[in-house]
C-alpha cells in the first residue's frame, strides 16, 4: 500500500478515501500545483509519468506542472487533447493508451490526469486498461472535477447511445486539488461545477445546502469559503464511496439529477449547448419537481432548489436549453439507456425533502414521459 504523507502546511486539508489497500488522500488547498512534483515523488518514488491534458488547460497549467515534476526529479512526457466532451470517445481513448505505451511507461509508473472531468474520466479509463492496469493520479482543474469526478474511481467514455456507458472502476493513487487553479475557469464553467457542490447538500446535508444559500458568493470569490465547500463535498463523496464503491446501493444517490441530466447532454450532442453541470442543475430541479408529482414531497422543495440555482445563474428548465426543443421521445429513449436501468425498469434518485434523497426503483416510464412532456417549452 502506498503511503501519502499529510500536507505539512497550515490552511490546507486532506480528505481520506478509505478503501482498504486502495485508499488514497484528496489534498485540497491553494497553490498545490507548484508542489505536485514533491507530493507525487513522496507517493510514488522513482515513478516516471505521462501527463494527459487538454489544449485549454495546457495553456495555463501544463508548464508549471512539468516544472514541478522536473524539480522533483520525475521524468515526464505529455499528450494534449482537444477540450470538451467529444474527447470522451474511443478515438481519444486509443490515443491516450498509445501515448502511454509510446512513453514506455511500466506498470510501476503513473499516468497524471491534468484537467476537468473529461480528462480525468478518459485518463483513468486508459490507465485502468493499459498494461492491464496502471496507477494514475488526478490533478483536477475544474470545480466539478475537484468535488465529483476525480473522487471515487468511476472512469469511462461516452458513446452515441449515452454518457459513461463504457468504462471501469479504477481508483486513483492520489488527488491533488489546487483551489487556486479554479480562478482560470470561465464564470460559466465555475457555475456548472457549483451544481455538483450543491448536490451534496440536496442528497443528505440540508445544513450544508442552507450554508451554500447564504455563502455561495463567497465560494465563487475563493479563499476559505471555496476550500470549505470543496472539502465538505469531498468528505461527503468519500463517505458514500467507502460504503458502496461499485454503486450497488448508496452510491447511486450521487446520481441525483443525473438521469434527466445525462439524457439532456446526450440529446444536445455533448456540446457547448449544455455543459455537464448545467444539465445536472436542470436535472436536479426536474427530480425535485417529479418527486412532488409522485407525492414524495411538497412543491416547496423544487421551488427552493430552483430559486437557489436561479440566483447562482444556472439553468433550471428545458426552455433554457439553447437551440431546438428536445423531443420527449428522444429524452425517454436516452433515459432507457441509463446505467441505473435494471431489467428495463427505470430507477431515479428522488427527494423527500432538502437533504433527503433516496433511490426509487420501478418508476413508471409512462409517468416520466408525461412529466417531461409537461415540462416542454410552449
């Protein structure tokens, strides 16, 4: 088992993902990118590495990371992909695996994912299958990746039939979350990542959601509030992953809003029409409203979620998706491909209240279709 030493600095946090011999730490704090080489050398002595990133992230962060690796004596190569969901594909997967093999990395070396959720999911999948499984380290550069996709070992790519339908569970050896790199995000992408932060409050922590309602501007501004929001989110996810690593029970709760949201992403072609966090924001509002329709909660739950996301600047309705309307039949076909479908039965994550999400199996497809039809613009 690889031991990762605690960060010897004040004002930073370490969250442990406790999975026995696959346990690892999430290191959270300002300006950690400059220390990445030292942290990685301490975790994996004598390892060589390949950095996988995208063109946008490379422009800001690749050279500082490579300099940190060189300073720590870590031989490193890099491969740069195009940004966006289109890179979560078989074509990009083949390219990353080829880069790993071309760099002559061995099984005791490490692949570094420097980027957002797309790069992390793709790189983790490539590391999970190259040489039948190699170590990888997550260095997430988006808020969404820092609080969600970099933690828990779910890796994969998309297909035309749906999102994340091909992949493996492959835990990272370490996650380095530098809160300062989030300052390079656009306002749109920071907001999108914030949807996943709010999700943890909606699942099982009403006090955290209430804190976010009053403090979201401070989270956006950075500093202590941002670090608190990220660390709280990571602790929440680590606790769920510890209980249910392979998503056979509680971990499905992390998909609150995702059944609707993933269908919206697929229907818009994984394009800039609707980025992931925006789709999930709409999906969580729809999940709350459908919960009220099904009698699990009152309409005030959806109103509160909608009100907070509107204040933040996130979309909350199908009418806010740019471009042509998304037909109900298309969305239902995509929902039927969701990974939580079992023997053709729909499973949704619904809500009894703020902080009271639950897994609802055997949701009637015809009722969901009627609900979506009622949400359509016009």
